């Protein structure tokens, strides 16, 4: 598998795993978990729209554009975004472990995402180095 395919695959895996992450969070509803916060108004806050765009839609754009765009700026932006995404995922694994380490499905999935994100960063960095040659 070439580097571009690996990068695209990693971006897609991370987004798919995020969908499972949300599903796992919502599964508590089936067992009586109350998720409504006291300050909920019934409308999704704007920051959540921006967050969803940042963690799902932008990575999908990277997955789509990676096979088609071979420009140094795009590669660097991809690398920076992947590193920031890795930091977000690493902190999320740590926070979840501190909150509920026995939530095995979430811990396993979040660890999988972090490992995938590490492979993504390594692959994008390899792509960057290949361009320098």
C-alpha cells in the first residue's frame, strides 16, 4: 500500500471510529442514563457545530483531497492538522481513562483512534519527506 493510500485510509478510519464513539456514548440511553443537561435548550450550540466540522468534516476533506493534491502547502497543513488531532485524541484517551477506565468499549476504541492517528502523522511526515527529495 502506498503512502497516499495509507493516509487516506487513516483519515477515513478515524472518522468512522468517531461515529462509533458517538454511538457508544448514546448507548447509555437504552439502559436509562439521563443525558439532558440542566441548561439544555433543545438547540445545538454553535460551538458544537464548529467542533463537529473540525473533527469529522475537515478530516473527510483531507481523505478526499490527499490522492488528488500533491502540493507542499497541502502536505504541511495536513501534517499540522493531524498532529493537532493526535493531541486532541491523546487528551481524550487520558480524560476518559481518568473518568471511567472500566468503560472497555470506549477505552479500546479511543486507543485504536490514537494509534491510527499516530500512524497517520508518521505517514504524512513520510509523504512530506518524499516531496523534499
